[in-house]
């Protein structure tokens, strides 16, 4: 019910984590996927969300440099966080 950008950004990463573990995604990939899902997030907003608060949930293949694509993968901490977003009332 919420329009949380964190959940929308992490959803494609979670799908890759579960079903395509070797696949990394760029911020541009996230924009394309969210656009197809009709909850589009512009690439600069994806980058800002990752830099501001989602970095600890993702592993990148290199450091962030303007103009160079970084392929991110969801780490275990990120998968656990996303699952908590899916089941907010479930106790651990």
C-alpha cells in the first residue's frame, strides 16, 4: 500500500537473487524494469536511493564513478531486509 522507493528498487534485485544469482543489475536496468511494472523510477532517483540508504544491502562489481556502469547484486542482508518488507508483521 505504500509507495516506498526502497521496495520498488529492491524488488528486481530480489528476483535476481532468488532466480538468477549470477545476474547483476545497473541503475538503468532498474529504471527499465520498474517502467515495465508501471511503477517507474528514474535512473538518477535509483542512484540516489542506492547511495543514500540501500548501499549496505547491495554488492557492486566496482566503485561508483560518474559515467561508468556498476553492476549490483543483492547480498544476504538485503534479501533479509526485502523479505521483512514483504512480511512486515512476521516475527523472526
